[in-house]
C-alpha cells in the first residue's frame, strides 16, 4: 500500500515537516514536497529521495500542480511571523489548498493545528482553528490533529523552555505560567502523522493529541532544571506581566524572537489540554511502547542538542519579508546600486583548514574578533523586533543551504570554495557576507571576504557610510583571525600526523 500511495508534504523545510519527510520515506511512501526554494530543499539529506515541487503557498496553480496524482496532503504551513494580520493570510492559504485538493481529487488532507478548547482563545489558536475550517470547506476529507506544546530538540517551545530555565535561576513570571498544558514529544507527533498516512480509508474530524501528563509551564521549567542538573528555580508570580511584555522579555532572554514569542505566549493564557471526546485512540492507537513522558521528552531533546544531532530547528523556516524589506534594492546584477567592502588574504593555510574555519563561524565560535560589536548589533536588532544573534546554529561544524546562522541565513554553499550568507537583521536594504577560497598553487591560497549591501534609497546609503568606520575595524580583524585559526588547525593536524608516524 505504501509504495503505491503518493504523499505531498507542505512545510517540508520547517521543523515538523523536515522530520516528517524522513519518517515517511522510512515507511516506504512516495513523497513529494512543495517548497519555495529548491536549493534549500536540496540541502536536506532526503532531497534525492523525493520529488520537489516549487511554488508559493499563495499561487493556486503551483499548489494545484503539486497535488496532481497525490493521495494524502500534509498541511504544515503557518504564517505566525507574518505580522498582526497573519490570521487573514493563513485563512487565504487554507482556502487555496482546499480548492486545489478538490480540483485534483486528493483523497485525504492531514492538518497539524493547535489544541483550542478554551473559550478565551489567543489570535494564534483561533487562527489555527479557522485554518482547519477553511481546509474542510470542500468535499475532501480533512483529518485535523491538534497538538499542544511540542517538546523536541530544535522546537521553538523547547528553546524557550531551555533558555528561560538556564538563564534565570530567579524569575518573575505572569500568572499564566500556572495554567495547565499537555505537552507532547515530537516523536509522538510524528507517530500520529505517520499513522494518518497509513489510514485505509479517508477520515474527517478533529482529534486532540497530547502527551501522558498534564502540568503547568512552571512545572515544566522545574522538570527541565532537575533533568539538567540545575537548582530548583525560584518562580515569583506577578500580575503585571502581560503577554506583550512577556514576549518582549522572552525575545531578549531566549533565541526565539519577540514576533514568534508573542503568539506562543498568548497561547499559554489558555488551558491547552486534550479533550477526551476528541481522542484519536480509535483511529490511530498509541505507540506500542506508550506515549513519551515529559521527562523522557526533555531528556531526549537535551541529548540531541548536546550531541549536535538536531535534525531540524524552528528557525529553519525562512523569515517572511518584513515591512522594512518590501522596497529593498536588488543586487548589482539587477542594475541596482551595490556597495562593497572586500578584503583579501594570501596564506599558506590549507584549503581544508580555511574552509573548516569559515564553516564554523557564528554560534558559540563567534565572528572571529570584535564579538562585542556583533553582540551590540544583535542587541539593537532585537530592540527593534529583529531576530538578533541568539538563534545560533543548527550544527556547530557544518552548514547547509537555508540554515539560520545568528542573524544571517545560508544562501549558497560550494564546498571548500564559497559560503554566502544573507542578512535577516533589520536593515534599510539587503546585505550579504561572502567568503571565497581559491588554491593559487605553490602552497598559496587566497581567501576573499566580501560584505555586500544593496541600499534602499538615500537612508540605506547613509546607513552604509555611517557604519563604514566600524567595517574598517571589524572586517580586517575577522579575516586575520580566520587565517590564524586555519593555520592553528594545520599545525594541530601536522602534529597529530607526526605523532602517529613516530
């Protein structure tokens, strides 16, 4: 049955979607993914095993074409970062998908939403529920799985939990931290999604999926502290911290930006508990080993984070175009002004060591000097609602196209030759940072470091010239330290080789 059934996964570049594709392939399904960026999809380990359809979720023809010959569609899209009217965007996207699925005679739509059984719903949860209604507006059966907080390495909820608990031994919190929630492990979410792909007959209905425990967010923080070997956290509840203030604080303390934290925090105001009347047990039984406890889910997430084995992250989804980016200039190949800061170094360091050094940039390693200036720029970005530096990296050693890297995103990689990063910080224009490595022969290598900026109007040009004095300090230091680090790597490798030879 699995080999004959073709599955379409939307949101395959996101946190859940990226893992679902791997699971479906392991169960011998034929998989097609709908993505906006083919290069980003090609960077995933599963790229050669799936069909890749390119298209925007608002392009009816693209999504209709992607559904041709499809049995089951997994709808894993959301626009939570798209601004205050994200609910309208989500509704329109869902309507398009419902119509396209009906046109292509899709047998089943599976939608992952959020538990919404409280009369006082946040905009986020209300939009999730409305998305389900829009998807079910045609005659195509829709199976809506509603989950609460998802705990897994790389999830936004886990990153919030981890950083709040690690950084704040004493915290003042709003009263909603005592509200009850029913978190679920990412592995159990994937179990149910895989089960939905295997259904013998199409199913329509709303089903809540939750873990085996109901507890408060405060209790989850205490569990995390205990499992991490931290002291019990002192939590002081105060009535004045509104969701807006709370999300601002989370934006400063955790890697999750304020724009994403705000709807997540607003959702915690509601009691997010699975409704027994919407149980999925009769449709998809629990895993043979039972549902994963919150303790085990946290332990697994910590282990994968510690071992640098995070498969997907919340930041994998590309940040939507922000208001300040809508009128950005284009790069010089499109005829627009491009300002450039280029630095070149000739070195005897090996290509391998130079590439390793460049590929490890950012995150815990930092930016090879002037880190306090990078931190200040990240802080300014956070203050104005940007992503800041705390997103870090998915993997400390290797990058792939589409990875978030502090306030950059990997746009292009040519192994041992080129790394190009695109800036996702708040800027009056577009910015890139490039590293190119060339082998000149005779034991000489050239590394070229280039900062490119395509300004938006006069303000963008003024911005570039105002910060140019900082470039004169930051960029030469960065390149010099990259070369030094590469030389140290070569020295260490040569020493290890000589020791083995001796």
